[in-house]
């Protein structure tokens, strides 16, 4: 071998080593760059032609002001990786109930026996607990504003709710803002002065929303989905363990997820490969359930116990836009009592829900239904014994479908009863829940936009 060849080979080796070193430096730099995970990951998979700017109108959007008077505007995601769409729900807790002023004080107490060795020796009276959870779709909200220990939520209708700030979990987790000037900004709750929700502006990039059909032993539900109550976009990842080790899969690479056992799931990818995942909450009994925005019912939560299979596909776009959610209207209708009386007028259900955008929440067959009252035509309670454990109520929708829901949640014995403001009166008639036989609700304007996909 000549010296020239040796020198040439040495130079080639040095050149290769230089390229490898540059590659390692570049990789190290890329790892240190704070990249928006949603956008960066979503760009890795080509979009379908239908996924256009107009199809992004379902994403949360707003202006967040801080206590330092800084303002950030753009796409929002609460908790950084949770609620991202107008149809998602903002949750909190109402400690005070202004409707109780319309109820005789003696009707707000309950008497329970004090028992010793199986013998009732006396009775104890106590005031009913009328604090209530708060749930509202982001599309129904205009503004969220913290102050001290309280959180003021203003709906599009103008109705204001004062929540316990430290029980408003969705606010406690903070919010992520994709601001076009500042980039991706994560704001903790203590920095936030106000959140003003606005119609979604044009978005240059956004991940695809998950859509599919969830099958249970008692029926199927189709619509936009959130796996484990959280993962709702294609760039989110499903993690678990296989026989070969840990595995993380993007949801937009998954074709189907089927329950394999109490603690595992069979995941089928779009390319046909299949994996049995276990070892994490998301693919076992710790799974918190799958949300489905089924247009027939509003939203359902399918428990892991009821879940059989989820097939992705069949949807386009990101869901209803902010302006597709009309302001809530006062509930109105007729309450029929067990004694045969009928009271008609404006209604307050469970001394709590008073608008069409508020929801009737009750389970059936391992599925929790969250039904806006604007979709409900009537509620018929059991004829003889009232709505207690082990019994069901018939909830008929304006579509004509009737659901047999368990006497739990809003239909349980803990329901606070009905207020009826008859003939436009400012004072209300109170009907205890045990005295309610049937509720018929007046029909209101459409609760949802037309079903045609956007984009």
C-alpha cells in the first residue's frame, strides 16, 4: 500500500469522524430546544387535504392576562395536555347555592335516626348539603377570573358562578398558550389574572383531533374521543409495556384499541402490527374512562369496566367552533307531582341547574351520561317507590330516544328538588324530589351545530 493511499484513507476516516461529531452536536442541540410537542410531533405525519385552517376552529382559543399585566393570546390547552376543545368541560365546585333562598328553611333539613345496638334511640336533624359540582363546556363560557379563594366564571348567557378556587381542578393545573409572538407559554394558576375566551383565529399548525367509535356491552358511541379522559389529539402518546420492554405509541398511528384483560389492552396500528400493552394506568384498571362526544347525548364517559373496543377514524376537523355554542336559555316546562298536581313555568332542577346548557348527569351500564338539558324532553321517575338505589328513571330526549338511567348522580335520592316559577312570578313553588313524578321540558333552539364536518 502506498503512502498516498494511506494518507487518502486517513483523510477519509477523519472526514467521517467529523460528520459523526457534527451529528452528535446537532442532536444534543435539538434535545435542548424547547419545542412545542403538539406541533412538532403533528408535523411528522402528513395531513389529509381536509385538515385545513377552517378545520381548526374547534380548538380552544383566548387571551390570558397575568397579574403583571402581560397578555398572551392564542390556542389554549388546560393543564398543558388536557382540555383542548370547545366541547370539553370546565369543572369546579359551587359552595354557595343562591336558589335555597326560594325554599322554606324547614325543607332544607333532613332527619336521620341515631341507632345504638340496632335500636333507634333518637333522631338528629341536619341541614342538607347543597354544594354542587360545576360543569360547563368551554364553548358556553365567556370569561374565567380568579380572585382570592374564589373563581368567577361568566357564561355567554351572562350568568355568573362563584366557585371555590381550590376545588376548580381544571384551573389549578394552569394553562398552555400558543402565542404567535412569544411562542409556547405555560402559565400557572397563580400568575393568571383573567382568561377571556374568543373565537378561534386562523391557526398555522395544530394536531389532528381523535375521532372514533367506542363499543360496550350495551351499545356503541361515536364521536370525538379522549382516551383516559385526557388524550384527545393525534400527537398524544399511549404508553405501556410489552414482552420486549416499554413502548410509546402516537395515537394517530393507532387504528384500534381493544380490552385484552383487566390490566392490558390489545393495540392495533394502522400498518397492521399489534401489541398487547400493560403496566400503566392508561391500559388497565386504572384507566379513568373514555370520553365520547356523541351528538345524540352530548358527552358520555365509558368506564374501563364497560369498555370493549375503540376504532379510530370516521371524523374530520376539530369539532364545533366557539360561535356554534349558543348562549343558554332558562329551563322551562311542567312538573307533575305524585299527588297529581301540575306546575308550569321556569324550572330549576336539583336546586342547581337552571339553563339549557347545564347538564343532567346519571349512569347506566358503566357509562356516565352528561346530557345538556336542551336535549332532554322529559324525565319520568319510578311509579311507586321513587328514585332510589337499584331503580331507574326514563329520560326521553327530543330525538325520541328514551334512556333508562340509574337513580344515581342527578337522579339520586340526594337531588335537592325542583323550583317552579309559575306565570313569570319572582317567587317559586318548591317540590321535594320524593314528590316529583315527572318533568316535561319545553323544547329550545338547537344545542349543537349541524353535523356536517367543518373544513
